[in-house]
C-alpha cells in the first residue's frame, strides 16, 4: 500500500446517478463482477444525490487503488462514470465525463482497457463479466495488463 493519499480537489456533476460510489480497493475477486469484484471499503463522501465534493483527502481507509463509479438513471451503460486511479505524488487527474468534472491531486488515472481476450479467468468467457468495467479493471490489474493513462 502507498504511504500517501490522493486529494479530490473538486467533483461536480449534473447528477442523474442512481448509484454513486468510491471504493478504497485493497484486492480483487474475479469470481464475481460489478462492485463486488473490488475488495475494500466504500467512501462516505460519495452517494446518489451528491452533486459536488471539494477538498476531500481520501484517507478513510487504506488502498492500493481507488475506483469512482456512477451508474446513470435511467440506466445507459455507456453514460456510466468509471474512474480508476492510484496514488502518485505530484500528479493530477483532470477528468470530464458527460457533465461530470473531477480534479484529483496526487493521483494518476488507470485506463480501463478493453482486451481481446479474458481467458486467464474462467469467468472471462461470460459477457456479464468481460463487459463489466469494474471486472475489466480488476482483471487487468490481477493479470498485469494495467497501464496508467499518460
């Protein structure tokens, strides 16, 4: 685990999220998908209905990675918010996604990749798994396919 913690300088959104959560990720369980595959604690700073958060130090729990997810209402999978990141001192993420703007200091974004093959896991053949971006992120980290967004 890293010794420092990212700071969310600002998070603003037009809303429309049925679910909005940030997870302090400490491990992975690739036998399940969605939020359950990301092991760790949920932040108290994010939940449905929140439209703004400022100057939040992500120190509620230890973490190797952080995952911010917003599921739209009505549900449109391509409009969902998925931001995976990790601590990196001196680095800043500026992220815009369909009416949501986020600035995070001391962090680097991890691009969630769409791989050609997920066969290193038995569940990887199931569309419910390999189309889930939470699971894809977990898979790429577990199997060494993760790259920081440059």
